[in-house]
C-alpha cells in the first residue's frame, strides 16, 4: 500500500513539472512569434531607429566598462553570483561620475524610446509594449 502512495506522489510531481515546462515553452514560442511579427511590420526608418538605440546601449556599456576599477571589473566577471546580485554589488561601488554617466544614458535612452514610440501605429505600439513587459513578472516578491 505504501508503494502505491509513493508511486502516485512521484507521478503527480512528474506531471506537475512537465506541465509547467510545457507552459513555459508555449510562452517562449508566442513571444518569439510576436517579436517576429513586430519586426516585420516596421518600416526601414523604424528599424534604423532600433539600430541606433542598440548602438547607444552598446556604446554606453563600453564607456562604463572603461571607467571601471579593478574591483568593479571583478564584480562584473564574477559568475558565481546572480545577475541581480552583481548589479546590486556593482551599484554600491559606483563613483559619482559613473552614476552621473548612467543617469545621463538613462535619460537619453528614454528620449530615444519616446521618439521611436511616436513613429509606431496603434497596433505596433500594442505589440511593442507587450514585448517590453518583463518575462519574470510572476517571480517578483520572491527572494
């Protein structure tokens, strides 16, 4: 009798895990399709604006990295801690100049994003906002 209970419990856990995995994969496929549809609907000008935003992010990343101290570089390269922990640790070591640089970049990206959004149709705007939503929203509040 005990064996049946154990088998039933193991089977239930297996079914639960596999259904969660399938849902996760479905969401990934839907998101990928939405991204593909969104990019296909963009004009050449809009695609160019996205490229500009991408280049600005890359330039900022390189500029910030160039200002990092040895300690900050060690934090960035440390793969033993999570991305969230790396960011939290790195933020606590930033100098005033680095914080100002980051703040200016954030403002510049906000302006670029608003310019890009202004060129989108209603349908494109809905798709863009959907793509911008955080995937891990459910996990907020967990530690």
